[in-house]
């Protein structure tokens, strides 16, 4: 039997994967996103991933979100930045493998 543990890394990777597919295939969102320049698209995706990652960290540290189980230390912040970099990599890899080839 195969089991799947939902680790922070798996959750981040799955979220970044879904974000790439949403921007590529959801009709209203796709139209608006496709009208942007390539550089602007990449900046928007990177900005969104940074806002979600750091926003979740900030909300958890403020006590408004108890989902990430972080201690709000410098070490945890570094780990969040590593997760953000993982999310950026997965997002761009998803785009290159599943979206760009389909166009």
C-alpha cells in the first residue's frame, strides 16, 4: 500500500503545480494572464508565491493562522524562503512540461 504524507514540501509543491495549471486553463483567468508580457507573467507568479509564503508565515507568527506550525524564528523564516524557492521551481517546471508544450 502506498501512503502519502502531506509534508510542507509536498503541500508547497502541489500548490505551485495547481497555480500553474489554474493560470493556464481557467477561462477568465487564462485570458487576463495571457494578455500580459512574459516578464510580467513571471513577476506576477513569483510575487504571488512570495506573498502566499511570507503571508502565511506572518499570519502564523501573528497568531491568526495556526496551520504552518512554525516558531517564528530566523531559522523558520529561512525554511519558508526555501519552500518559496521550491514552489517557484515546481511552478515553472509545471509550466514548461504541461502548459507550454500543450500550446
